């Protein structure tokens, strides 16, 4: 099967939707955006040897020795982009994808890759509007996703204010074992927060909790006080730490690829959010981990209400450079 016959195969796999009048098969896609809403655009890529491995024994700096099926890789390519939409409080509408195919990737492998990707797309009702193929030395996939949001519901990193509470969904750390590819993007949670609570700032935890919090602090021009007892440590982090509580906590603070929502809310909305959250998302943990304080983007660390030195981190947070 050559490139063009594979594109025809994909056209048969991707359902036609009203808001994408022109999709796969033309020079460009045409996507309808609701009147009065803003277009939200994000792009993210996954690369073999950096974000996933295909062959046993291949080097993988973020998840050494972790093999992923083609379906899991396809799912992750879209999931990380859906997480970006969640962090903005935006509704994902459509996406396009570019795939770099090395010679050792078969057509059957590629079908399974798209199978995992399109299954997740159907779950979140986001349309595949097109894309591109290229030859490559190593497998990669780059997704550009489009979403929409009302101006008053758009949440950025730059609105945190002194006195705000800091919250995070789910649990952190140990994503290397499985969470980095089987996580559920917090799209519903992000939309709920944007419509009912309006966080002052929000980000998804992709490069490590401490590093991603620092993005909020720098963008907002504020500092934070973090209570270590409030950090939600995942069962996978505890398993990897083999009973070492400090090591598990360090992983929760710095591992990355948790894809949970980290956000800030004014104190008068905290109680309301707690009540609404238990009703709307009874299976998703919500943890209060600290407060915004001061005008300098630094973190003050506390344990049981007392200041302590900065805890040891096993990673500084992921960087591509």
C-alpha cells in the first residue's frame, strides 16, 4: 500500500462531521468555528527515542525500556494535545496530524497507530481533518489541534493572584510505568472548571509539577507556598520508590507526563468547587497543595505548616534542549 492508497484508507476510517465541511483529501481542511467564540490552537509532537520506544533495548530518556504498542503511541499523540485544550478550558473541535514514517514501519503497524488515535478522537468527539506523511529516519507524529472557547471562559497561566489556592487533579509521579500513555485527558474537567469556577490560572502537568507551577508563577508575577503533605503521590510512584516516602514525593514533584490539571482559584470559590467537584467527578481526586503568596516567582516549602528547605528532586523537569 502506497501513501495515496493509505490516505484513501484513512478517508474511509474517518467519519464526516458537519463542522468539517472539507477534510482529508484536499489541499487544506475547512473547519467551522462557532460565532462569538475564539479559536484555540496548540501543537505537540512525539518522537521515537524521546517519547516512546518501538524496539526492545532502544534508548528512551523519558521512559527507558518501556515498549508501547502502535495503538498506544497513536493514542498518546492525540491525548497530549487534548490535555493542552483542557488546560485552556477549551472544547477541542478538530486536529491535523503529520507522521514521519521510517522504512521499518509497516502499513499494518500504521493502521494500528491510527486505530488508537481515532478511537480516542471518537471518545472526545474531535474530528481528524487531515494531515501529511513524510519519510523519516525515526518514527514521529506531530498533531496540531484546534478548539473553541468563549472569551470569558479562556484560562491562561498569567492570572494567579495573592491569596489564591493552588489545586491539582489526580495523582502525580511514576508515569513512566503506564500513565504517560494511558492517561485520560482532563477535557471534561477543564471545561467544567472554565464554565463554573473560572480558575485564575491553569496549566497541564506535562514537564513536572514544580517546573509547570513555575510557569504559572513567572507568567503571573507571584510566588507560592507549597504544603508537602498535600501533594498527591501516585501508587506507581510509591511502587517505584519501594517504600521510600521521600523518593516517591520527589518523583511526584518532578517526574512529568502526569497530564493532570494544575490551577489556582480565589479563596471564596474553594468551598464551592469542593462541593461541585465531588458531585461531578467523584472518581477524580482533587488536592489543595498550597497558596499563592508574594510578588516574586519563588516557592516556599512547608511540611505540617512549618517552613523547610527545598526537597530533593530527582529531575529538574523535562526540557527538549
